[in-house]
C-alpha cells in the first residue's frame, strides 16, 4: 500500500480518528516516533517510499526533502509553514498544504490563560503551597487594561473578542488591516503606538530573521507590562526579553514556542518571571481533530488529483 508519513506529536497512533480519511483511502500510515518529534536522520530513513507527509513542527530542510523520492505533498496540521524549505519542496514538485484557523481557538485561549497566570501569579502560589508555603503575590485585574495584539489573523481576532469580553481595550497591529472583520471596540495602530499603549502584549505572527518584538519595542512598553508569545520563538528577541524582565520593565513573560524543543534549562526557561508551556497552543482535543482531519484530507485530494492526471 502507498505510505503516508505522520509526524505530529499529537497523532501517536495510526488508529487516531482524525486519520480516518487516510485509512479509508487505503494508505499505510507510518508513525516513526509516536508522541515525539522525529530527528532529521529518522526522517531521512523513513521518507523513501512515502507519497504523502502529514507534518508537525519539525524542521523540514532541503536535505530532508532530498530523501523524499516519491513524495507528492507535505500537509501541515497547522497554519505555519516556516519550518519547511518551501523552495526545495517546489523544486521537486512537492505540494505544500496547511490548515489555517484549525487550531486558532486553542491558541487564543492558551494566550489568555498565560495572561491570567502572570497577572495573578498563579504558578508562584501553586509552587509555594506545594512546598508547604503560603506565598501571596498581589495581582492585577484585566478589566480596563489595554491588550495589544501583534498579528491579527484568526488567532488574534479570537483573542481580541475574548479581551473585549473581559472589559479590556484592544489594539492590534498587522501588515494587512481589515476593520470589517474585527469586533466593535477593537482598533488598529502601528507597532510603536501599540507598544506605548498596551499593558499586555500577545504575539501571533510568524517568526523572522529580525524579531519585531525587540529591545526597542519592549523599551516603548509601559513599566510592569505582560508579554505572551504563543506563535514562534523567532518573533521575539529572547535576550531583550530577559533584560526587560531583570529590569522590571516586564512583569512576566508567557511562552509556548522555543527554537529547540524541548529547550532544556536555559536562562529563559529558568527565569522566575517566565511561564513556559510545551507548545500546547493547538494541543486540545478539538484543535487536534480539526487540524489533522483537514491535513489528512489535503493529502487524499492531492494523491487523487495526481492519479487523475496520470490517467489522462
């Protein structure tokens, strides 16, 4: 049977209900590292003979794509494709698909959870009591605060509605503004104005070589601000964040994405004012189903279309 490589950590079994369309199409589902992100060598060894790849967050460089002799499509169970060397894939005739919006609700809700956790010092209280103590840290209420959203795609728009529902003022910045799709009470601003106005900033953009949330951006923020990043590690200047935390410019930083995963013990992960989660933004039962079903269906359709062309 034709083989489909499945590598997202959330899909640890070929019997997962989200992969039903692949099984019904007669594919052999290959999961090399159930529950884990496969390393490059494992991918190179597993890819030969696979005609489809339902991919997760693993890096897919040109060297890995070179091992994919029979591959027709790489289908991501998420919106970001910055982990894929798209040019290398296109040069070999490999289609790229993603699932925009499938995990947007889960990511937005995690961002709000991290905001709450920092504003109320929940992890500190929890750890203190677990260790027999009784630490009480004065918190902040969110009503009346200004929430700045960097990146107003589907995740950012959901978070905007959640923030407005909390009685917050919401300001967003994006390369492409679309006032018609944003809720009443939301407004756009340029990045500098957003930084100056926001008490809380949540990041929802792809990464890049020059992080938009950098030292200049953080300097413009109000003292004691909260920063949350559930997007990509490269969207934020980590060293600038550490400096802002140490100076008191930032009250806390909540982060769900790291350059290396798992990141191990680093100055960031061990900082007392950093709350870390293990890339769980889209790791809800609902998000996993939506994203995986759409990614699997894209593979089925691509293979069907190629077979149809071959028979003409």
